[in-house]
C-alpha cells in the first residue's frame, strides 16, 4: 500500500516521465481492482494525454466508466481500443456487457459470440451471454448456456435458476422443475431457500425469513435482499404473474442497489417489462 501511495504522489506532482508509463498502467489496474474508479480514471487520463494510443490505458478507463455505469463512455473507450488493435477482444466482451446495460440485447450477444468464437474455453463460464439470450427470447440457447455453466458453477443456485427460467418459458414450470440442474451447497444468504422455491418446496416469505435469521450487517443484508427480490420476481415471471414479478424486480432495483452486473440485469428487466 505504501508503494502505491508513493507512486500516486509522484503522479499527482507530475513527476512521472514517459518511461514510467507502464508503471502508471499497473497503478491504474490496481486502483480499478480496489474499486477506485475515480483514481483509475485520473491515472489513465494522464497517460492518454501524453499517449492517446495507449490501448491498455483506454481499456482500463473503459472498465472504470463501466464500474460507474457510464456505458456510453465505456463503449467509446472500448471502440477506441479496437480501432487501435482489432485483436484486443476482451474489449469486445466488455462492450457486450455495456450494450446489455443499455438494453441493446442483440448487440450484446453479437459481441459475446465474437469473443467466445476466439476463446472457446470461455463459453462454459459465459453466464452473461445466457442472460442476454433470455431477454432476446432465445430460451433454448439460454438453457444450453446455463447447462454448460454447470461444469463451472456447480454450487451456484443462480446458474440453475436461469436454466430453469429458460426452460419454463419453453415447456412450463412443472417440466422445468423436473429438469433442474443439481447443485452443491450455495452458502450465500437465502439462496438455498430460493432453490427450494423453484422446486415448489418454499414460498417467497420463506426466503426473507431465511435471510432475517442470519443477522447480517447492513451491507450484506442489502445485497441479500436485492437477490431475494430479483429471484422472487423472476420466479413470478416464470409462473406468469407479471404484476408480482415487476413489483419485486422494482424493489430490487430501487431499494437495494448493489455494484454487481446483476443489478444491471434487474434494471434492464424493469425497463423492458414496464413497457408491456
């Protein structure tokens, strides 16, 4: 930490030379990893002022904008990266996520497909494409994506839930339940009760009761309630209850904001379903 502070101090004093550009990039990456998007942008702005063609700095700044949910600016930086280096396909993947946040589902799938074609080993873990498939109403493709995800996310209720959700839109709730992916023990608050809910063995109030008894701190409680409202809402959608679904999704978005991509999923869901 002390080394990082000294590096930033030199940066702020304007004492870095062009030769130190690589070190600045590393410092921007560290700041981003720590969630300090503002610091990451300050550093990358300095780099890009001296060298507008530094693709790594552009990519990191794009990630910082994405972290702040400034999708237009993030996409602009990812596009600049790709203009400089068309083979920098991680920028394509990240751009796909930002397109999704904007509700541009087709474009998000196109970018995810491009990335997966270049890096086939990434397909099994690419749950974001599966979610895009769901909102594109490509439910068979979505179910296949989450079935692949079983190899990576064997203990993750969310992967099993989205697989169920896609199948429910094709075959109905009962048949979807019969094909639930088997998972291990998801230790996150409320998630095993969420699994029981889609199995027909628990009710929404049981999810909240499970969370309440765990005596979570304020931040963890907020996150747990976000996921509870999100997945209760999605389960109501699977059951054809649009009003109850939107009610819970709206609570997830408006009352329990979190920094994860899943909040953006909830926000996109709310936007799309509010139009119907």
